[in-house]
C-alpha cells in the first residue's frame, strides 16, 4: 500500500506492507488531514520516523474476533462489546490517536492520553493516517453519525483538541477569552469556546481567515492592533504555532489570568518567567480532547469546518500536498488515497 513517510530527514511516498492487525482494527482511510504537527515532524519534531498523519476518517476493513482484541494484560474484560462500541466491518469511523498500555493507573482511570507507554498515531511509535490503511485498537474507534460527511468527519481529531480546552481552563459565559492564531486550530478553538457563551476574540494576521470567524459572529482583531487590548482578557489560548505567541498572550492577559498552550513546534521557547510570577498567571497545557463532544458538534452543524478546507490532493501527491500545506495563508489540506 502507499504511505506518506518521513525517514532519514526526507518525505516520500513509499510502498509499504499492509500493517498486521495484531489484535487491532484495520481501517481503510477515506480522507486524512494534514496538521501543523505533521509539518513540524518533517522539521524534526518528536524525533518520529515512519508514516505520518493522525487526522482521518475511514471504513473498518477488519475487526478482531471476540476474545482476540489486543490488550497488554491478556485478560478479556467482563463486557467485551464495550471495546468495539458495537462496530462491525464496513462502518465509517474516526479514531483517537493515543493508544495506552491498558494497565497503568492512568489507563485504568480512562486517560490513555497520558500513559507513559502510549503510542500515538503518526507521532510516537505508531505508523499514521496518511496511508491507504492504518491500524488502531478497536476501543479507539468512534462511529461517524450518518449526518456528518467525510469532509466534516476528518476534522474530528483537531476539533476534539479544541474541545479539550474546556477540560483545562475555567470558561463560562462571563469569561473574556482571546485566541491567538487564525490558523486551522485557532479557528476551531474560537468556535468551540464561543459555544459556552463566553465573549471570544480571535487575533490573527490574515484578513481572509479572520473573516471565517467573523461570519460566525466572533470578534476579530488584527495582530498589529493587539497592544490596544493589553491586560484585558481572563483566558488566552495560544494557538499560533509560533514561539512569539507566548509573549503576546502574556501582554493580553489580566493579572491572575489563565494561559492555555495549544501549539507544538520543533525547538525550544524562551519565556519571561518573572512576568508569570508577578502577574500570577496560570499556565496550562492542552493537547488532545475527547471525541464524543466533537462528534456531537459536527452532527449538529455547530462548527464551520468546511470553510477551513483549502485543497485536496491524492495521497500519491502527498509530498506536494505537504509543501502546499506549509504555504502562508493555507488552511486544511486533505489527502485522499
């Protein structure tokens, strides 16, 4: 099968074997989405080599028989159907990207996202979604509602990441929130946070991207006018993908505000720790989120994701698609095997 690989500091389309099931589900990919994390991996982030990509919608090709589902403990659970959510081959699915060990304290508490032995689709120790087929534990798969098109479903993972902010920061209808960065993630974060009734402002550099948020009724401001809003916001979400976003967030936050970090990128970031201490800023990281809230938002058309699609490429043209996704002003680029 074809796969978009990053190996030896180079991107290429390669012919690779179909992944062995090994007690996991085999999924035929319908669409995958290029994420900023993919671009950063191609710059050396996370030290990953293999098939990249973690945003996808696909169809179950094969599912392990009862009693053969992969589990490190080797023990069958009391209620095995819970591991498959009633899915059968042919069902359309999306998938959570973190595969935990199943045995540690975090996994037993339902949080494999932070398992110390986890693999992560297309990022850590597990080949990813920019391929014709992928494999994941059956428990990671979620059925896609019939009302949700493939082009919308492929946004489930990044939308879940945006929803994850609500697990990490105190946001109510009275909270003043600024989202820094008008890229794919920033636009999703701003829309999700607006569903709480909070006053949400999106800050960015690109008028065409800011217009997407404005059409949803959100306030937008250009980055060059940010100084006029200094120390105004209760919560700042840094989703710019740039190291400079951290300092800008500190400028915009009121004392005792909360800074939520969403960006991941190759390299180190210098921070002014004194500002954090003096203004008593709470800094929290936010990575992945739960899929059910994201699927509910997509089912009810609560989030505009179609406007975020810039272009679609064939998987065979994946290297060119990555170059296109890295261009200034481009939003989501999709790959179709």
